[in-house]
C-alpha cells in the first residue's frame, strides 16, 4: 500500500501532467516515480508551524480537491517549518510555512538538481522581491495571491501554474485569504544564490 505522502505526490503528478510546460512535465514524471518509493518518509515530520493548518477546501477548486484530500492524509508525515531566517527577509519567516517533500533536504531523497515541496502564505502578507539561480514553479492548490515575475503581474488562484525563470525577480502578495501551493526548483537548487 502506498504511503500517504506517496499518494499526495501522485495527485500532484496528475495536476502537473495537465500543464503544457516542460518543467511541469519533468516534475510530473519525477513525482510519479517518487510516489512509489518504499518506506516511511515521516522521519522529518513536524507539525504545521502556524498553529492549526487551515481547512483550505473552501478556497480550492474541483481540479485541486483530490490533492488537498491527499495532503490532509499526508499532513502528519510532513516536515513543515518556517522558512529559514537566513534565507528570507528579516521578520518575514513567521508569516509562512514550507516543507520540502522531495530533494536533497526532503523527506524523500531526490536529485540535488530538483526540489519539490509545499508553501503556505498567511493572508495579508507580502513575500517581497527575491531571486535565485534555480528555475521555479508554483502550482496553486488553494487560495489566491498576486504574483509578480520581473515586470509581469497576475492574480493566480487554485489551479494556476506560475513559472519563474532563473534569476527573475519575483514576489507574492496575499489579500484576505491565504495561499497554499506546491513548488519546484530545478537547476542550481542551493540557497547560495538566494537574494532579496
């Protein structure tokens, strides 16, 4: 029987497979393979650091509902944390929660050149301009936010895919609801190039 984290990865693979973009397709394949990893990836499990994780079902869509159900089952096995203070603007980390599910620091070890995880941002928060060497994507599972990538700004909600090229300056702003996404990094996934 597949572990709940594996089931969640399989649901995410299904969502990304429907996105006609090379990075999404690469991660769909990577997650499909990781979903069948043997063992219990719960070793790094820690509770959601912002209190009780909100029920995001009311701000999801039919397309993302199965992934949210999978996340609910996987949640006790996920290593949630605040983003590391040394990698984000001062005072900002306690407005967000993140978990790396697959990658060099993930609950499932993956290649050094790929990271995949979850990202949650509270309502009324700006994740200010930042950049890094890794190519990045976000896929919104629930909620909405305004993304700016270089000079292009879009409001994205559940079911949206946002692509951020290497070294592109980008930011995320939430309004009156939180946003929950999955994210992927590819290429140079070290935090050495992270800047803000």
